[in-house]
C-alpha cells in the first residue's frame, strides 16, 4: 500500500462485514479500490483478474460507462418515487424489456415481474407469491415449502428455511413445515463428469416422498437452484429437473427456479430455464439483473400465477407485499442499460461459444494435487479439493489467498473453488485463470 493510501485508510473497526471472519479479515484486510473490464485494482495498486464476476454478478464486466451514466441521468431526473400506489415509467419500461427475454421465452409466459432489492428478497417474495397463489385458487392448506440440502437461497427467514446449509440455519427459528429433498452431489458416481452427470435423476423422486410424507395438499412450492452455485457448483443430473417438473405438476406444487446466479447468461443461455428447457412457475433473479451496479432483484411469475392473484374487487390490493426500493429508479435505469449491453454485445449467449474451451481449460487441472472433482457448465466451474484432516475449507482458503496475491480473484466454499468470470472474458484470460490457479493449487499441497 502506498503511504498516501495508508494515510487515507479508514478505521476497520466499525463495518460489521457479512459472511466474513471479521477478526481474521481485519488483521490482514484485502481491499479493492477500483475496477475496469475484467480487472479489479487492489489497494496496493495490483491488478487482479476477476474470476468470479464480483460475487457472480458483474456479467458485463466492470466500469461500464453506459450503466453509470444511465444511473447518473436517472438520479438527476427522478431520484426516488414511492413504490406503493405510485409508479414511474422506467420501472414499467424495464419490466416490459425483461418480459421480452423472460425465462423460457415468450411461450412460457413468465412475463410478470415483481421487483425486489436482492436475491434474498426475491426468494422470500417468490415463496410468498406461491403460498398466496395457492390460497387464491382455493388451496389454502398448501403453506409448506420444500427446498433441498445444499441449497442456498439467501438469508431471509424464508430463504434459510428452504436453504440447506446448517451454519445459516441452526441459530434461527425457521418457517414451520419447510422440508428438504436430498442434494444431487454424488462424487462416487459422477466425479469429473463432463456435461450433465449421468447419475441421480431419480433423486427428484424425493419430492414424491415429501408428498407421501406430508400430503400434497400441504405443499405450496418446491424451490431449487437449477445449478447450485454458492454451495459448490452442483450441476443437476441428466433428466433431474424434468422429473422434478413432472412431479410438481402432478401434485399441484409450484416449481420455483432460483436463478439468482444462473440468470442473465451464466450458462450461455439467458436463463437456466432456457438451457434445460424446463419451465418453472416462478423464477427468482438478482445479481446480473443490473450487472451488480445497483442492488436489485426481480421475480418472474407465470401469467397464470399473476392472473390468479388479480381476482377479487378491483380496488383491493392483490398481494400484501413489497419493498420501499421495489423498482427503484436508479436500479431500473441500471437494469435497462445492462440489458442494452447484454443485447448489443450478445453476452446472454456468449457463454455458449466459450463453454467448450472453458471446460477443456478447467479440466487441465484434473491432475493437479488434491483435485477430487471438477464440474463445469456454461461459464461456471467448481474445482473440488480434498480436505485436510480436521480442517474443511483450509486448503481452498490457502488457494484463495495465494491466488489473490498472484492477481486472481476466485471464490471458495468449503474446499470447492468456484469460478464464474464476467461473460466478456477473452480466451487468453481463461488461460491466465487456469495457470495462476494451477500454481496456487500446487502451492497449497
Ligand atoms: N439465491 C441464490 C441462488 C444465490 O446464489 C444468492 C446469493 N449468492 C441468493 C439467493 C441471495 O442473494 P442476495 O445475496 O442478493 O440476497
């Protein structure tokens, strides 16, 4: 760090950092001070290649002037408008543009858009819409929501209830009745599969077991990440999502895809829904929606779901739910500019052009020390390392720290290294990621 930078350094005492070992971090902080394209600049002036699109969100790369100037113009024109009983044109325009690329394409009709402020809010919103929908169609006993082990659906009470991470759950009271299917990760049978794993479609039958155990008439919805991201990049087995769709439909259970990570081009299609050709009833998004520039989320609802809630007297509020910042003008403007970039640069499908090269490059790490599985799909990768005895996560954390020193930002979760670079990545940069990472993995041996 330069002398000047050190002098300008704020105290680290006051900011209570999220999902961070605060005391450890504050002893050796890692600070990012600016970003452009594929790179961050750290506080010591080093360029750091962004292997994670920030936190799975900066899909169009950093510092996009089109977005910043749209936000600036919008804030100068209309900084805020009440989101309840009032509207502003930009929120409607953004929803109309989103409807045109909505998950599953026009026939799927997931073109009703409810704005939120984050992925967690999108999840809780979707769960509430599902329960309210069931009640609206005369199925008021359906209040139970089903998630999956190793699912991550944010940190609202709804999200941690359907989520499957014990650390996020154990301290808190949870939604009554929430239950879980098993996760689909099966390294014994599927390690190093390229493409979708062969084994495990039958795990979708866990939803049948939930029905047998609880009764379909108690279940409102089932929520899954089409590809689980934060818990280690778990790619669904061939046929799994189709089977889940079929079981949910047969039992009147709404299917929610949590596409907070997979939405907006991550898999090489606009949404995972398009990749798999499986159409859910609700889709949650955030992150790439505004390229991470302004916090915003959106839930895409099937028209039938929306219509069912639009019955009743005209003047009545249909859903007692919403946020001060739903459809915030700056966020909607950022979203519109983001969509313009995605569309003009073909970014929502660019991952499909690069996916094979990405997979081949990542799989060159197969023989690196302690690598026990590699999973890739679209422009995502999970590289799993064996854990040191009694120290789960320690090896991957060493790789993370070392890679950062050498100018590469990765994410680690347990002993899985997760990669999800901005979709503007150039071919040479894929090589750079693999080379820096390969060396860091060797050093962590
Ligand atoms: N759902 C999924 C699938 C996610 O990956 C995340 C965040 N990583 C969330 C929900 C929560 O989003 P947020 O952190 O914006 O609340």
